[in-house]
C-alpha cells in the first residue's frame, strides 16, 4: 500500500511543470521567440504521436475521448505555432520601396 497515491504524484509533477514552464518562457528575450516557437512546434508534434498512442492503447470510452481531445489540441498547437512563426518571420523581411511617379507624367495630365 502506497502512502501517496499516483494521482498526487502526477498532480505535483503537473503543478511543477506549469511553474517552471511559466518562468522559462517569461524570461525569454524577444529576439529568441521565433526559434523558440519552432522548437515548441517540434515538441508538439511529438506530443501528437504520444496522444495517438495513448488514444489507441486505452480501452475505456473516457480514455478514447481524452486521447482524441489530446490529439486535437496538440494539432491546434502545432498549426497555430507555425502560423505565428511565419507571421513573426514576415516582420523581419525588408519591405519593397514605394515607387514614385515621374514628375513629367503629372504635368502632362493638367
């Protein structure tokens, strides 16, 4: 008989992961956000594989539902992360210079 149940251990790990994750992400400088997003997308892709395995290996309907929900949420995280990364990279592209009409063309119209 265990003194502390497995659910309590899992809850403690979950709370510590939230706390550490919050402080790690909060202290990232803005210049590193784009590479960090790319890495998190790769990690989320691994989470999708794990969620698929969890959904496939469970036998209860609740387990199947939670596994399917985990796959859906991880997929949203991956695709949303790629959209944010693309948008952030577009901010660093140089904009094309605006073309100015020649002054002679304006004078001819009058």
